[in-house]
């Protein structure tokens, strides 16, 4: 073992087995050399373990878990840098001999399996596509096998280091880089560079695709060219939705003529407008009904959808035989 972080409080149920009869409470993290065996012990009558995903999927033949009356034991042999990650256990703290009372207790630690030839935790992906959503942080999981490695973030085109200020972008040696405030300028290829001693290595390359999310679902308004039209006259119904610029809005119509087999004749547009000192996008869709028939009378429904959800608006239009036409309210 190379190093261990400060111990957890004495109440921790997870310990590192150093040898026969020798134990050490684990801290927040510890470092072992790749190739060293690992043995952890967790106190409790009924114990559950959680290990890094790689071990669950690829390393089962090297991992052994044994349950005893008062504790459970995890053993790992032929460890590699890919085994780096969080190891945790949880158990019921029994008070009545049956384990039916008491609170659940948990112990965990992050273990680095340092490999002098692999600074990054190995992955099968050379390129990985990451969606960079405008409304939520995103993680670039370039995990290292050694907590002493110096890690920086770089863009491929143009080739330059990306500033990490701890606010817009931060680094956690256990997780990687978190982009807290995604922006379009970060779209493209990024990679991590790790340095330790004379060794320098790059991580998986992350292809960032920027997706601008709206702050809310559309709230459409609907307006017919007239509330009632005469048989044979043309009719149009327009649906509009205001929102942030460059946000796609899709419109779907439901109209009485669908029952007659009328196909939808629709025109759509989007334009920037200034409202209350801010630039907004007005997206719209107009449904055209030519030579209205009696079956075109009824409810017209517009559904406007963006990445946050759907908004609905309806209006009623009557098709009459009289010559009187009522203009739509302004």
C-alpha cells in the first residue's frame, strides 16, 4: 500500500485488512499499487457491496465476496488500474439478534490502483459523444489511477488548454472535469492530459455536441382569420409561440377536416422580435383551409413542442350557409 487518507470516524463499518488480525479503518480514499491484492471487511449481519462497474462486468473472476455471521469480506486479486473507483458496503445495524431493528449503516472509500504505465483509468472508447445541454452540468469522466497526477483539459481544434477556474469548469480527481456552465464555444473535441514525473498521457477524446435547451415549454396562442366563415370561403388558423432565440419549436395540428381526409396545408416561420427590451423568437404555424365545407366546422387545436415539453391552444370556427361573416376578435 502506498498511502491512505485520514481515517473516518470510529463508527465506520468498513475496514482494510492489512494482514492476519491487522485492520485499518478506511478514509475517504486510499492508494494501492496495481497488482496488489485488496481485502475489505464490512461489519453487519446482512451486508451488500457495490464496486466499480468494470469489476461488475469484466472482473468477476478476480472478485470474491464471502459472508460471515457478523461481517462480510471482499477480496480482489490481480488488481489493475481499471479497478480504480468507489467501493462501498451497507448493512442493517441489528439490535435484537434478528437484524430487524436499528438503522442502516454504510461505509465507502475511493481506491486508486496506481499503474506506472497507465495514468488514466482504461476505457474501450477512443471517442465518446457527450451532449452538452445548456441547462445542466455535464461530466467528462477522465478518471486517473494516481491522485498525484496533474490533469489539464484541452481542445483539439484549435489546440489549446481550456481554462479551469473552479466555477465554470472544475476538476475532481475521483470523477474528472465538470462543466457547470455549458456554452456553445465548448462544442467540439476535448481531451484530458495527465502528467506525472516524465510520463504524459491523453484520455479518451470527448466529442461535445451543444444542445440549447429552452427554459420552459411553449405557451402558444391561436387566432383564426374569422370565427365563422361561409361555405366555400377560405379559412386560416394561426398558432404562435414566443421563446428564446434559436430554440426549435414543432407544431402539430388537429382539425375537423381530418375526419374528411383533408391533408394539412401548413406554412411555418420563425423570426426574432424585441419585446420588453429582450430579443425573443416568435415561431408560428398557419393552417390553411381552402373552400370550407360543413365538416370543417369545429375545434382547431395547435400543439407546440420544444425540448422542455408541449403547450396547447384551441379555438372554434363555424362554417355557415349565411352571408354574414364575423371577424375574429383582435
